[in-house]
């Protein structure tokens, strides 16, 4: 009997330590786990027994979180921080920061995310990514076809972050190919503070239609992780690159290139809808390249934890003294995410 009692106490203690956040629903039910996100629409809690559970915010009476969090009351309001959150009655929570306590209501403007600024990058290896495919076909007085495939993989470990992107686009109008190219990019970031990192970057593009046949660049430069949390992220990077361009007429050119990169995303409706944009804009230092632009913006809606439908616009344009390249692609398709 004594051994069973000790074992039960240890199990309960271990469970509470590992899954210390709690949610009390208005119907009286209780859930324990790790609350990932609270916003005006959804509450996401990761449980030991059922993975991530999504709960409508209007079903939640109160909750507690036993780790540092960031709180916003409205999208454009200033952020505040708390060491823990304690339940404080129906539709209220208590923010605890040191010896200071503050009770706030649970309302439609409330957004709470775990504070990730206390560490540089995760010590454990974290890999996530997506693979998206889209197609378009229209037949009337003229016939149009468009196909695209793109993917993105990010791996984080200790002070390092690796990113790999690739995309293939092809479109035809009345059997005449108007766009046909692929791109590939690899980047590695080394963090020195929670925000400052240094990036190395390799990019390649091959085009079967435009004046610029291939474009290859090797770059490096500083970056700044403006913020990154469960709900959104923004990073900016300045690169100085060595770029080589091969033209369809057989000529080629090499030049130093300066550019600015951005990577931004924002989740809405409890991480079911995502807006994202990623791109780079620059020009050469010797004026051989007046404009070098590559940008993508889009929306993705999660049907399940791993399947999404998405739409995006990709624009790339290079203006040089020896030739130009210009591509615009619209995409509607499905994606697999992990």
C-alpha cells in the first residue's frame, strides 16, 4: 500500500511538472497541458494524451500558464510580460510578475504567447517545412495552363538555423510557353544574441525563356530577428554577394551585389490562417544591375494540422545592361506541412 501511494504521488508530481498549464471550460471540464497560444478565436493547448487541441475562446472560463508569456490587448497595443498567469475567477486571469499582480479580463482583444526571447535558439533539433503544388487551366477562345511546385525546409539547432527553398514554375498560352524556370536557395544563420545573426547564402536560378539564362550568387551579411514567437515572426538581412549572370546569347557578367532580404509571417484565427511574405531586393555596386528583385506573398488556410490550401503571388525581375528577366506567377493549390 505504501509503495502504491508513493508511486501515485510521483506520477502526479511528474505530470504536473511536465504539463503544468490548465484550462477550465465554462461547462466545468478541465484540461491540462502546455498552452501554446491564446487569441480572440482559439486556444491551442498541447496535451500528453491527444497532441494539440484547439478550443474556441468563448468556451474558456479561465486558465493558468506556469512559464513566462507575452500579453497583448489588441493588435497594435504595446506588449506586456508576466512570469506566470494564474486563474482569477470567471473570465479573468491574474498576471504575476515578481511581486506585482494584475487582474485582466479574458476578452476578444486578448492575445497571449509564450515568451521565447529568454533563449537564443532551441537546443533541440527542430525541423519544419512545407511542400506546395498548384495548377491552373482555362480553355475558351484561348487556352492557358500553369503549373508550379515549391517547398521550404527550416532546421534549427542550438545557435544555428538552416533554410532550404526551391520552386518550379511553368505556364503556357495557346501552346506557347511564356514562363518556365526554377530557383533554389540555401541559407545558414549563426545567432550571437537572441536577435542578431550572421548569414551565409547561396542562390541559383535557371530560366528557359528570358534573356537571363542562369543567375548564381554567393552572399554573406548581418541579420536581425526583429521578433519570433508562436504567432508571427519578422527577420531582416543585409547581404553583400558575388553574382554571376549567364545570358541566352552566350555572354556573361560578374559583379558585386548589395541586397536586403525579409521574411515575415502572421497567423490569424488561432493559427488556422497565415499571411506570409518573403523576398529580396538589391542592385550591383558597379551599376551593371539596376534591379534584382524576387518576392512572394500569400495566404494559407489550414484544413488539418498538416494539410492546407494556399494562394500566392510570386514576382521576380532583373534589369541589367545586357538583358532583362521578368516573371509573375499566381498560384492556387494545396500544401503539406510538417
